[in-house]
C-alpha cells in the first residue's frame, strides 16, 4: 500500500511539472481547451492540463520582415528593382493566431504585392525623389490590411531602388545637361545685371560734371600701385585741347617779343 501511494505521489509530481508552463514578459499564451480558444494568458507560470489543453506562445516584440527584391514596372514603363524592410508588432495575440495561419509569411507576401502596386502607380522621377512619401503610403496600406490580424505595422523603409545601367547613364547625361543649362542661365543673368549696372554708372558719370576726370584719375591710381605694370595714359580730349591752346598762346607771345626786339635794334 505504501509503495502504491509513493508511486501515485511521484506520478502526480511529474504530472504537475509537465502541467506548468512559463510565459516570459515579452510573450502571451493563447490557451485552447479541447481545441477551443479559452483565453489569453499573461506572463508567469501557468497551469495547463495535459492532453486536454494546449498553449501556443506568441512573441509581442517588434519584428522585422526583409522584403526580397521585387521587379516593378513604373508608370512610365521603366523596369526597376526595389526591396524594403518592414517593422511590425503584434497587438492582439488572439487575432494573430486565430485569423491567419502564418502571420510572418502573410506579412511578407502582402508587403510584396502592396509595394508592386504602389510603385507601379508612380513615375521613375517620383520614385527617386519622393521615396519617403511612397514608403509611408505603402506602410499605411499595409497597416490597414493587417488590422484584422491584430498586427500593427510600425515602419516601412525602402532600402534600394535599382535601375538598369544604361538608364543610369542616360539619367547622368540629363542631369549634366540640366546643370550646364542652369550655369548658362546664371551667367547670362549675371551679364545682364552687370550691363545694366554699367549703363547706369555711365549715365550718372556723364550727367555729373567732372565725374569722368575723377574716375580716370582713380583708375590711373589703381594701375600705378603695382610697379610691374606698364601704364598707358588715356588723356581726355579736353586736356589735349587745353595744352594745344596753351602752346599756341606761348608761341604768339614769343613771336611778339621777337618782333619787338627787331624794332629796337632797327631804331638803334
């Protein structure tokens, strides 16, 4: 009798150990009794009746899905290859187990189709320039479709947008031509502004008496600051005429003086 009781004690002890299930802090336990959902178990040690009950643990931490390369045709019929990464979190363990067979595989497939559909509605220029906006739209579409599975899509990032090599060369040439066009436009605009400023300065100089002479002297002073420069004097016509007039006056005076001397000699 004592041996039988000892056997029952040992059997009950091991049965109790087999019935205890530990749920970690980052997990939730989905309990099934006779195949029927009977509740969500919180972290800690939980009793599960063997054979009659079954518990599935669900990790509620943020998970990552690496979406593989996808061949997509853009709206302007250009083939591109894109890939992405999705960060999601289970907010309803019950739905994640009951509503979808394999939520990890389901999110991966749904992300691929949503990416292809969204990128196919955009042109290549939009895809390259508005990558963040497109990623946000894909994330919103994916989050809306996974709500029924109890899953929250936190972030979606487009990692790479790969375009054909020959198209890369074409885009590079177009970008270079665009830069050259902008440079020509900027230079032409600068020349136009310089011409307007010079015209305005010339107008003011001609309207102000003596301004041209002062400007000439200033230019000569700037040139003479460096001894290695060879300076060519640009003398205004007015100065030349003044010098010519002065020389003529001196010549007349000298002639008059000579004539007066000749008269004195004759009288003597």
